[in-house]
């Protein structure tokens, strides 16, 4: 497969076997059970995940002076949550 396309609202995958062709082949990749009952939407997050205050202050103190203003604004306004798990340890 050289190119794969998914369309929002469609349960099909469209692919091309060669870059030289414009024709896309349609493939239904879901099980019939999923087509009948639908795919459940994921649970919506109620609050931002955030990072620990210790990690945020370390990033800002070490990288803040060399960081462009638009990136620094992101880190300064990033939510803090001291109970959030560090995803680099997982």
C-alpha cells in the first residue's frame, strides 16, 4: 500500500497500491458487529491532565531562558496536577 485515506463519518479505508494511479480501492475494515451497533465514543475528559508543579518549574528554570516566547507561553499556562502520573516512567 502506498497511500491510505480515512474519511470522517465513514467506516471504510481507501488505499492505493501505487503512487502512479489515482484510483483508490475501498476496504471495509470493521467487523460486522461493530457496523451494526456502532463504535462507542470515548469518555470525555472533565479536566486537563496537567503535569506536576515540580516538573513544570524544572522545565521553565532550565529551558525557559533559551525558549522562544511562543513556546514559553505554552509552558507557563500549562495546567498543574501533582497527582498526574509521569508518562515517561510508564
